[in-house]
């Protein structure tokens, strides 16, 4: 594949070892677990619980909800906590299932566990910003050129709620087939070489990366 230009959001999050990038820098994408799936590889979902003794513990998600059910813990916002736990396990199940379908039927597609995500337009990148709640993190908005494997898919096919497994299997296959429909939300998965052409926007609490000369 010849070099093509896209937009990429590079976030600084505590579960990622990726650093901010500079203009002209090249990185290999797809050789290791990406920051998105690395969250599940390196962290567990816990809640702070204060015991009667005053000791504060990190309680794993299901143990926490069990304590709430038995009346041992009274969280200040149980609906939000319960939703966050359900969302955590839905996404984990989805990513494991999607990868199993890819490996079995579409091994030539980039892996969601190792890929980078690209946007075909600045407008699409801004849409991603709104859904990532980017203000909570340091980030870069980059214009990049890429050379490698691309897969354009409909993000709306991704599992987001309880449904029959066969329905999920059909959606996973349509996702890896790259099927689009009216109202689809495009996401682009990439593995290969990515080169930074321009830093369009950056937010850093520590240091500002090199910017493109005006």
C-alpha cells in the first residue's frame, strides 16, 4: 500500500507507555499490544472501600457489588458504579470475541488488540474527541502518513449490550467484512509504519512537543 494521509489522536494515559510524537518521527504500529487493549492487560477495575476500622482497600468490581448487595458498603452513586462495571465487562467480552472471529475467519485484517486507529478527515477526528472526553487527558492531534494494512469498518456494529450470541456473531463478521450501511460510523484500523507529518493540536501538563514550523 502506498503512503496515504490520515489523522490520528495520540493520548497520554497511565496504562500506556507511548510517548508524545514529533514531526518526522516514524513508529511501527502492530508489533505490540496497543494502549486501548493494554488497559485490560495491565489493570483491574477496583473501587475504594473504607472498612469499619478505617482501613481503605481497593475492592475488585464484582466483590464490590457483592458487598453493596449484602449491605456492607453504601456507595454514593451506585447506578453509575453499576453501569461502569457492566460496561467494563461488555467491552472486554467484545474485544475477546471480535479477535477470535478475526483470527478464525479474517486473519489478514489488523488486530484490534495491536492496531492504531485513524480518521479519514479532520471532522471525523473531532467527532472522536467528543466521545473520548479528551479534556481529561494530555493528547496530540496528528496528521500522519501510513504504509501497511488498513481496515475500514462500521463502529456501530460493535457489541454494546446484551443480545443473542448469534446476533453478535453476525455483527462481528459484518464488521470484519467492512460492510457499511446508511448511518454507519467509520473507524479505520491500521498496522504498519506511521509517520508524523504535522501536529495540529496538543495539550500537555508537562512539556509541549515539537510543533510544525509556521
